[in-house]
C-alpha cells in the first residue's frame, strides 16, 4: 500500500522567505498587486461616503468603483502606449 | 397668604405669564440641556488613530468600523508582507513616514526596525559572517510595500476626519466621547 503523501508546490525563493523580515520575492507580476490596493481604496471610500440606510449596498458599490478606476487606468495606459508608439 | 395671586388676571398684573404654569424646581431638573456647539469626537479620533476603525466602533457604528478595520489593516499588513519591516523607516524615508504614521502601529514597527538595524551595526565588525536578522527591501518590493503602508495611513486619516465629525449611532444614547456637554448628549 502506497503511503499517503502530499506535495505542496512553492517557488524555491518562497521556501526560505521569512514574513515581515524579508521582502516578498516578486520579480514579475507585481502589477497585479495594484488590484487589491484599488479594491481597498474603493471599500474605504464607500464605507465613509455611503449613508447608514444604503450600507447594505457596500459590496456592489465598492466593486463598481474599483472596476471604474481599473478600467480608467487601463485606458490611460493604452492611450499613453499608443502615443509613445506613434510619436 | 394674602399677597399670593389668586386669579389669571392677578398673575398678569403681578408680571407672570398668563399661560405658563408657576416655576417649580421639579420642572427645572427635567429641562433638556442644549449642546454648546458642534460635537467633535476627539477621543474617538484618537482611538481611530491607535487602531483603524476603533473610533467608529466606539461611536456605535460597528459595521462601518469593522469594515474600516479589516480593509485598512489588510492594506497595512499587506505592505509589511510585501516589503518587510524595512519599508517603515522614519530615518531614511521621513516623507513616506508622514503617511505611514497615520496608523499608530507604524511607530512600533519603526522602533523594531531601528533595533534590528542597530543590532546589525554593532555586530558587523566583530563577527566574520553576520546574519542580519532581516533583509532590507529594494526595487519593486520596497516601492510597493512603502506605497501600501503609506496609503493605509492616508486612508486612515480619511477615516479619522470622518469620525471626528460623525454623530453617534443613536443621538438619544449617552456618548462618552462627545465632550461638548457634561451629559454627553448630542442633539
């Protein structure tokens, strides 16, 4: 009978990583870290702005605002990339 | 007593109001105190600075306070996870620290980082191979960690300003943080 084993896949630099004492090994894909940041900003803004009666709509309103900010950032990036490519 | 007014016309003649009942001490004690000015929740703001969302919870806005605590706390902790304790550095990055210090635990992390750095500086000349105890962040982890922690501080500043002028959840309940009236009742 084969013994039951588990294999946890982790990138090699992550195995030696000590949280809070060493920086996270993020060489690529760091741009995706802007998504939780924008989501956090949207949640805090809507938590403060929404009146007590509409507080139930907080998840929808926050997601809507975060999506708007991310879409505008993507649009601005596309526009600037096109401009630098043209001129 | 012969000098007490017997009728309404006697009251008017003696200068008392025709409709108002005679003034009694019991009525005076039941009179509602008027607040002296707009309430500024200073103690709640201090609590909100010490721990994000705590000021809102103290004023009775529990849901709002919990959402702020989880969100701002997650952004701040996320920054520390990305860059480590070295991203909070009052000595080398004082401008960023202005934003970071809006979350009070940043002061504790800065002190801890300073201790780690001092310990390393003391050992570096005496031991051949020094374990630094921590690795300072550079490049993208430093940029993102600093940005996350500073943004958490600025968002908490927004929450502090909000709680400073926010009314308690129920105006008729006693608010120990109002400070604009001895009874703490805010109209």
